């Protein structure tokens, strides 16, 4: 998964200086997938509130454990327990009802069930009534239709995972096989006591997991890697309701243990996910059925993700860096992926973050990098990412469902930034170059003959909120287009795409919008799948491409080609070629940075930001290479007040 996420803390400090756009209110969210969620789900949610804006010290921690029942029509009811550091005395009974919405592509919005715990006032949006906070995420294929989500737009950091349950009649035999398991635990609701790790649970189907080796780290123990051998780990399933309890050996002092005591858990209806935690604690434990014969090709497709994290690398100075996110990862099956995170950080408005990653899975489903351990299971349908050392993290990823194709079919999870291929949860911006995928989209392959781009190629059209989009190319399986400039994210937080192939309309697909959605164009030397994760399309002053044989040098001016930088002045008509005089200048504040392999950041002063003359949907950024960047392959990163992308590379001399 996205190993580059270790750069978030440093990147955030520079993005923060740009300012943030206000969060967008929900309206016109597609609810056609509501029936996806029906019946009882086991829910585990961990929420951290009232974080200190300087240190991320947790002012209030809350966990939720219980059953959420969905009616398939947009309503849910929850009954279970809540643990709240504001109310000492152990977990308390808690019940609440609310609403949810699921789109045709699985994207989910659900009222944050913890948000109503204070009665009339929202926990995460203190100036608003209870229930105002929303958890954003998606329903995956596994479970079936298990949920991952996070409430990124308020003042809380949280992660919510929910699985459909078997219910009454379950038994110890319902827990079969091996589960690759990851966990994160904010012990006592304290960020400085955070710990995480991973292990394998091998069930005998008769209440025994046997001996378990847990590998992880504890912030209060210097974040050094540690393994703990636990003997005679047992479990029990209550046949009355399907609930379970795992008993890890008790220890004299939990401060020195990765995991200890009893955890409540359920196993999903399909037997593939084990979900649990301590009702009296602030931990999340997720296991996925183990896989064998895994290769990089097993990890392929779109995965919906959510996570809760704490970077404790500066804990010696009293600093914790807590964040949470929902998003998606597009895995190429070739050792590279591109990930989008809707990231909540330091109690400020969330922003879109795009990053690249690499992986190399062993046959039993493990892939290790310097900062993460990836666990792939359930025949590639689910993945866990656990932080190592001082980066405490648990990311849960569920592969998106495959949708049956219609006559003219727009794949609901394959609307991607045309430069980076940032996946479906990434926002789209006016003027952005996009790629759409599906089947039966066009009778033949056609390229635009020139400018201005037409909104009809061979009888094929694409509407975005009813506006016809300029088309650069069409084929039966892919359409490339420019998002109409009239799309206004300040009033329209969603964009609905629909393909019309000679009068036959496709299924509509709705995605999020933002003022900007930067993506860096790249070139691939070996024809690899995903653009944007290779060397950036950046040129020297003489127009030659920056390559390994022609690297960038300190203090020279380079030109980087990107998309998704939003509004320009003077504006240019949809599909028209950008003029050379006067240049159409980007109105957003733009940040360019070079980042070396040790994650050191060097700001690169931007001297020009405009549309690229003679093109549509493409922007040029001219910047000066800073001194001190070491030779080799570095990242070239682009930030705006709304989004940050760190996925393309730059060769440095």
C-alpha cells in the first residue's frame, strides 16, 4: 500500500500554510445503493476528540461496540456499549438511530453514531446539533458489504469498521482457519501510550487459537520493535447471538504488553473478517482470512480504505501527530499502487492527499517496508496495513465489488485523474483531465482532431451534472475528457457522470468535487500500468525531458506538466486551447516541493503557474530547483489549499 504516507507529517506543515477551503455540505448524494446494507452488523468504532492543536494530546477518547441494524432504505439503529473517558466507570449501555446513504459505486455516508452521545450537541462539531457529524467511507465486496469509514470533516479523528454477522446459531466451529490480524490501541485513551502490531490467529474450530506471536511496538517503550509470545489463546462463541470473546493471557501491567485481556469480537457472515476490541478500551482489532499462493498480482483493483494513526516520532518532545482518513487505493498488481486519502489532521479541515506506494508480497501474504507491514488475505479481497516503529497505524482495505456491465456501462469505481490515476474517492475539479473506464462506451476508438475539443466524438457524449464535457478521446473501454469549467464545487459537492453512446445512456456515477485536484503527468519507461507513479513529465529550459541520463540540477528552472489546478484568469472556454498571450494564470496558491528518499523537503519557488498554451486540461508549473537536494530519484510534489499530490518522481544530479 502507500508507503509514501510516512511523509504526511512533514507535508502537512507546508500544506497548512496555504489555508483551507471550508468543508462542503452534503446534497444530492446518490442513494441508489442503500439496499446494499441490510440487517445486523457488528460495529467497532474508536474516536479521538478535543485533540490539542499543537501536540495532538487526546482530550477525550470514545469507543463504540455493538450491533447496528440497517433497514436497506437509509435508516439504522444501534444498540450496544460506549466507553468514554469523560464518564469514568467503564462501558455504558448506549442506543441511537440515524441515517445512511450508499451510492451505486459503494461510497458511503453515515451519521456518526458516537456524535450523539452528549445529547443535543455534536461531539465533533460543537456548534451544531447532535448527529451533524458524518462518517465517510464505502462498502466493499467482502463480508459481504463490510464497511470502512472515518469522520474526516469535523473535529474528531476516528475509524469505524462494521461487518454483517451470522447471528443466532453460530458456534465455535463458525471460526475456521487462519486470520491475519492487525490492531491499534490508544491505551487508556492516551496518544503517548499508543501501540500497534500484527499476528496470526489459527483456529481449531473448537475454541482454541493456541500459541500466538504478536509483533509490534509501544510508544511508551521507545517504539522499539518487540515480539511477545502468548500461549493458550482461546475464544468462545455465544450461540444465542453470535457474539464472541477472545481471551489473551492477562499480564501484570498492560503498559508493557502489546495486547492483553479479553476482546469482544464477531466473525462476518462470509467467515472472512474477524472484528473486535475491548468494550472498556480504545483499541481496534481486525483479522482477515489468511491466503496462500499470494503474489503481487493478487493485490489488484480498487480497495476502499479507512485508518486511524499516530506518528509518535517526536514523542520525546511531547508531540503526537494523530490523523485519520478514508479513501481508496488502486493496485496495479505489478508492485505499484496509487492511493487517495481524505485526510483529517491537527483539527483542521480535511484535504485530499494522493501518494504512491510499492509492495512485494510473499506467498503467505506479507509485504514489508521500512514503515509498514501489509497483510493481504481473503484471496486478495482485503488488506491490512500496520505501522511499524514510531508510526502507529491500522489501515483496513476492502476490495470494491465488481459491478455487472450493462449495454453502455460506466464502471462505478473507475473515474480517475487523467495524470496520476488517483482513484475513485479522489475529488474532481473544474478543468481537470479525467479518464473514465467501462464497456460499450463507444462503437470505435477516436481521437479529437484538434481544438476546440468537441463534446461529441462519433456519437459519444459525456455529461457532468448535465453539462457536456469536451472529449479528447473515446473508445469502447475508455473515454478521456475535460471536466466543464462551470462545475462549481462551492455549491455542488458532487459530480455525476453519464456516457451517452449514440443515444443510449450509461448508468450514472457520482463522485466528490473540489476546487483543485492536482495530478502530475508522468512517463513510463517500461509501459507500466499507472501513470503518475513513474518519472514526472518535467522538462529543462531547452525543452528536453528530465531523465536519468539528463537529470535536474540545483538552481535551474524546470517546467512540470500537471492537471487539476482549477480556475484560471483570464478564463478559457471549455475545450478551447489555452492561449500563449496572455497566459491564463492559475488563481489558487500553488506549492511545489522536492522530496528526497530520506523524506527531507525542499521548497521549490514557483515562478509561473498557468494553463499550458495550445492544450486543454493541462497546466504548466515553472519552478526553481533548490540547492541541497541529493542526487538520485526524488519526489516532485504539488500542493494547493485543497489537495496535495506526492506520487511522481524527479531525477536529480
